[in-house]
C-alpha cells in the first residue's frame, strides 16, 4: 500500500477540518519525520501547473485547498450556479422575519415541525444569523434575518414587508413564493 495515496485520501476526507501531523502519524503508524516527508512529497506533486489543489497548513492542520491563481474560475462557477430556496426555507424565513428575534423552538411551534436542518441551511447561506441567547431555559439561540435576506427579496428594511393579517396573507405568501433567490 502506498502511504502517499493514503495520505491524500486522509486530507480529502477530512475536508475543511484538516488533519494534524499527530493524526497523520497515528493513522499511518509512522513517525513525524516520515509524515513530513510524505507531506512534502505530495505538496511537490500539487505544485505542478497541471494540478488545481495544494496542501495548506491552516488552523494547526493540513488541508487540501484550491490554488489562488485559479480563483477567477471558481468565482465564475459559483456566481453562475443558482440555488433557489425551498418552500420550507421560505416559510422559516417568513417566520423569522415577522417575529425576530426568535428561537428555533418558537419557530418549530409556529410551523408545527422541526426547523433545525433548515435553520442550518439558512445560516450557511447568510440569510439569517445568531444574535444572542434567549433567557428561556437552556439559553437557546436567537435568530434574525440579515442584510443578504433583504437584498435577496429586494427590501430596504423589514418595514417593507407586507403587514400580516387575515386580509393580506395571500400577499405575504406571494412575496415569499414568487421571489427567486440566487444563492451561492
């Protein structure tokens, strides 16, 4: 078995977390010098113009990262890729926008279903953010919408949201359903 290939696989599967020198030594059952030699050998292979990744040492761990000189191509792909929000994501956004700051438990009570996964997705898209802790037992996080949320919906502020009452609930639903949101 080629340890260089195993090391490359370790770096790949650890992704953003990366892998420490100690973990490399323990996993491959080698000493530090051997681990450093393997890392340097793999690093040299990645230095070729034919390769799009490199090994970086960030946050006390070795990670596979993209080459900075290819940045314009990565940005082009990201900006051309469209990801529309799901109906569930729009629903959670509406609940937060009209009730912020609000906890996940309160969101779940309004929706009648768990929103934990959706909240994680909305946080990763920078449409909502954690703004503090509630005084409720367990000190749950409080969520608010972000400027990106307002930009995506074409709103100057939350005051531009339609007023919620039984008469214009259709207008609120229409606003959140018809707006196409391009996300990274």
